[in-house]
C-alpha cells in the first residue's frame, strides 16, 4: 500500500513538472548564420572564404554527453517548443557593427602580423607586443579595448533585442567560434588556452 501511494505521488509530481516545462531553446543554427553575416559585414567577404572547425575534442565529448542527457530528459518529459528567430537588426546593433567595421582597417595589420589575436571568449587581445612598434603600442591597446567593449555590447544587445538576456553567453560562445572560422589564414587564435595560427 505504501508503494502504491509513493508511486501515485511520484506520478503526480512528474505530471506537474511536465505541465510547467516549457523549453525555449537557444537557436544555435540561426545564431551561427547571424554571426557569419555580421562578421562578413565587419571584416569583409574575403575573410569568410576559408572555414575550419577548431572545436577542441573535449568539448565534442561533453557536447555528445549533454545531447544524450537532453534526449533522455525530453523522452521522459516532452518539451513544449517555441520557434525562435534570432533578430540581429536593431539600431543599437547596427551602430555597434558600424563602429567595429570602421575600426577593422586599423586592426587588420595587427591580426596579420600576429600582434593581435582572437581569444576563446570572443574578444581580442594583444598577443605579441614585440610585433608592435613602441610608438604604436598605446594606440593598439586602445583599439583592442574599444573592440572588446563593442564586442561585449554586441553580444548583450543581440540577446536583449531577442528578449532573452540570458542568451548572452550562448551568443558570445557562438561568435567566438565564428570569428575564428571566418578569420584569414595566418591570424592567431586561442584554442584550449594555447595560441594557434590559422
């Protein structure tokens, strides 16, 4: 009898949880396409010609395990899905994008020389200060600081424009991968904490 009460209570609890579970998934594919469009606008079309996957193997294993866990959870409690289109056209996003586009011509030679590199968190950093003449170092540091400020603002604004500020980290992670994939041959990027040249 106790088992029957426990089973009934568990089933009722599971039904209650399944009734209020609404999953609005981060639209990863839409985010990648949006990131590629923005990056092509900022860097120009020539940067998008060579693509490669730089995702570490550890992340792939974690992703497979996460996908399995989500599949099991969705089998137990079918999610209510909402179709989400990623909006990347707002006046604020356009303004940020235009500032980044104007700055890119100043940063491009430093990407090419390896002085500036792409970080794992979707930002840029001075990778090799020795590759920058002493008289230009402060200028480059200022360009990097301005670029990072605008990149952070871009990620936050895309999330806000879509009504999901909690997506900022996912958007930033997506952009991080797409910046590297769309970068020109010879540019430097971080992967697993180590610097690699594309």
